[in-house]
C-alpha cells in the first residue's frame, strides 16, 4: 500500500475484522500454522503486552485494549508505508507474503523491547502518576504523534543558469530550527513535532540544528551522541551542547542500568522490566557518593567530534551554530 492510502487501508482492515468475527462465530476450529509467531511478535499483540506492563491497578481492561488498538493501528500504518515495506521485504525476501517478512523483522528487531522501553519513558514523563485509563490514553496519543511525523521537503538547486529546483523529501534526518521569519509560526509547530519524534525510537535518527537547539531543549530520551561541527569559543557553550543529551534519565543512563541489572530483571516476576531494573539500580546505589543523582543522573558523557572520517553509529544530534541546512 502506498503512503497516503489510509482510506484503502482502513477498508481492508474492516474487511479482515468482519471476516474474523464471522469465522469466530462458526463451528470450524480457528488456527493458523504461524499462530505462535503471531502471538509472540505481531505488532498488535506486542502493543497490548507493552501497555499492560505500565498500566496501573486502577486501569480497566477496556482502557488497556483501547490504547493497545490505537497503538496497533498506528504501527499498521507505519509498517505499510513505502519506506518501511521496501527495506523489510528486501531484508526477508524468503519470508513469503509481507506479513511474514514483518513478523521476522519484529522478532529480529525485538519490537517488544522497543515498545516496553518507549512506553516506560512516556509513563515516566507523567511524574509518577498512576497509569489509569486517562493516563494511558495520553501516553497513546504521544506515541501516535511521534510515529506519524510527516516527512520534510528540502529544496536544492542545480548548477544550470536557471538554478532549477531539486526537491529532496527527508524523514530519517531532519533539521531543527533555521526558519525564515515568514515561516516562524509554522516552523515552531514543526519543531515541536520533530523534537517529540526524535525523542522516540522512531525517525528521525539524526537531527541537525543551529544554535537554536543548544539551550533549553531536551534531546536525551533516545540520543547519547553529539557531533560538533565546530568547537565553540566558550566552555559554557560547549557544556550546553553536551547537556542536551547528557541529562537525568537519558538514553545513556538507561543503557547503563539495563547492562548492570539485566540479571535482576530475569530473576523478577514483575511484569515491568524497566521498573524492575530501575528499582534494582536504586537499591544498589543506596549510600554511594552520588546521592540523589544515582542512578538516574550517573552516566559517562561522550564527545563525538566531527571530522571527514566520522560516522556516528547511533542516533545523533549535530550542532552547527550559525549555519543552516
């Protein structure tokens, strides 16, 4: 299905639901040769498990199912985009129909771990609020907004006398800031969308920014590398840049906590792996020299200097004060 064919996709989804409902009321036993794979790795089932792991005791089954369905529908649209179908099909050419390739992709990429971590992060932004139905609905909305980011359209010019335009749509690497005054209001809304999407496990994976992204902006939820296109004249500015990703509870902190307390997660019967890991980290840090900064604020800051040979292997924020894409 091509991107933008949401109406056609919705019609197909309704047809599948109606067929399933009809067969469920019949006398023929329902089964499928790949039923175990669907139960373990299908995006909808994965979303339902992830919602259940953050849901509070006051949430209802109807509320959890509603949010899980919204997440599953957003993932369905996401995986039906052309820029998703092509790479997934190419990576698993022998998996049969597209749903087979997708199941293999979700299994190998561990979609369950991705959703568990992201929903835990979104829940943590609520400041300790119990995830009742209203909170789950809010978390679901944030998830969908990040997953539904529209691609940007940049324009370059060729070297002819007429300077013809060369449009370049982009989704995986975006700019942050740098709009003209005529576009300020529109760009401000766009920047919020880009920031929310960058602070998720989904695209964009690289963010290029002017000095507008140097202060007061959090980029740490899913990023731990900064590529400096130049070195600022002030150490304070340097620290401000690094501070966008070196922050309390950031991606680097979660990586350290997961690495140190994986055995505690495996030994626990708690449904929430990330709550278990952080509880274990908090218990292990009692009485250490870091005080209240541990474990959420203890990490190893990284500097990734830009050079002709640099190639950041992970999600990065590139700072280039005074320049634009």
